[in-house]
C-alpha cells in the first residue's frame, strides 16, 4: 500500500485531469501527515494541522480520508492488484498467480519509495489505532478478493471456503508487513512475501520451522 502514481504505464490510458488532481491532493495530504508525524509524533498530529500543511481545508482532508488512520493506510492499490490478478492466464496455477501479483505489489511499493513503506508499517506496529483500522480495512480487501477468486475458480465468492482462503491471504499479508517492521525492515520484503505464500500453499510443513 503506497501512494498512487500520477502517471500511468505506457500500456494504459493516461488518467484524466480531474483524477490526476485528486491523486495529487491525496499525495499532498499524505506527505503533510508524514512530515508532521516525524516532527511531533502521531498522536499530536491533528487533522487541522494536516490540512494547513497540505494547503487544503479540514473538510477536504476528511472527504478523502474519513479518519487520520486512513491517511496512513488507504491507497489506490487494491483495484490495481485485483485487475492484475484477473489478467493472469486462466490455466496458471492459483498459487503462481498470487505470487506474481504480490511480487508486483512489492515492486511497486519499493519503486514508489521504500521510506513510505517503512513509515506505514512502523506506524502499524507502534500505533494501536492504526493497527485497529487496518484490521477493519482487511474485510473490504477480503471481499474484493473473494470476488476475484470466484471469477477465477468458478466457486461461489460467498462460500465459506472462498471467504476463509481470501481472509487467510489478506491476514497473512498484514502479518508479513508487521513482521517486516518488527525486524526493523532489515529482511528482504519480497522474500518474506514468498514465504507467506508458501505457508498458505503448503501449511506448516517441517521446512517452515
């Protein structure tokens, strides 16, 4: 989860002016938030201060991000990842598809700025309110993933099996991010994501100990 890019890949249509302005506003709000958090800490940072630093109104901040925690957590990643998942070859093993999409997500994360990814995950570890909001947002991501799994496998997206698998994946990704931050971001994030997929695919085998 990182801030969205204002430019589109060469093989996709360029975003319209209105959407580019929205993305720039979101980026300005995020940048202001991180700068203030660096200066005075998360708890001391207010929506009013963020608005002033980003040169927008408090109501604009809340229109884009309903809570302060959403500024840290919300991005435009989920729809892009789901589109990437849906574009994978129909005959490709499901685990290979998931692994590919996660590698792309990590590549984009690190390409957009390793510092942003580190800040976000550090706040997830250190601030209970951010972590709690992350848990709430997982259900939204999980539902979107259920739909994609249903399309790919022909299963009912609301079936117990699909819901359990989707939420296991989403929860596993969150725990991987927390683990990375708890280890002071010293371990290789792509390798950690691969390990997470292996656990989901194979379970707790002897090799996972």
